[in-house]
C-alpha cells in the first residue's frame, strides 16, 4: 500500500543483495537479525518508502480521494492522546510538537541493533524528512540531525 514497493515485513534471502548491512558502534559488521516481533522490529524499507508513507498520511489528513485512510481515521491517528511534557504530546504511534504558524509536527523514531530511523512531517504543509542509518556509531549524529530538522519544520530555524 501507499506505493511502498521496496518495503516488506517478510525477509527473504533473495533480498540480501539489495539490503544495507548493519554495523556496531566500532564499525564491526553485524548479522541481519530476524526479530520475531515484526510490527515493532521487522520492517525492511527505504527512505523513499517512508516518505511515501508520510505523503499518504498527508493526503489522508487533507481528504484526498483514493487515500488509504479517510480523513477522520487519519485525524484519529495523529490526534493528541497523552501529554509528553514540554509542549509535546503523544498520538497513536507518533510524537506531536508545535509547528510553524500554529501547525503540528508528527515524528517517530526506531532502532534495532545496527539501525536507526527518524522521520517527521509538518501536518499542515506536508513538509517532512526521513533519516536512516545502518550504524550504531551514527546515533548522536542522527540525534543532532533530527533535532535540527525538527526546529526547521517548527519554523525555529532556517
């Protein structure tokens, strides 16, 4: 769905030639761990496919015809359900923070051994960013990038 043709929860050895390899903090290549909890740790994807997912959510939120979710369900998915402190809140699967001009930004991160991911989108404009890394050594750099990207999306930096 959503045009995510390069994504799967089902690992196949035939995928190996096109998959990046994960690395630990010291640059040692790690094995491709196959996690039993597929929903939380089993998605094989690309930055482009995660951007397509965000685009489809944007289309759904703005009532575009043919979107995967209707506008009401997309709003339910991105609506605040818990206070996370500091002006931030939690939605169903997303963190929420204030965006530029009173808008909202959704974001989500994830990591497995050797992998790190973060993505965010300003709901009103559809502007977003996807960051992926295949090295544990990149964690602090990814944190700096995601903080800076969040500030840019929130209109706090240019």
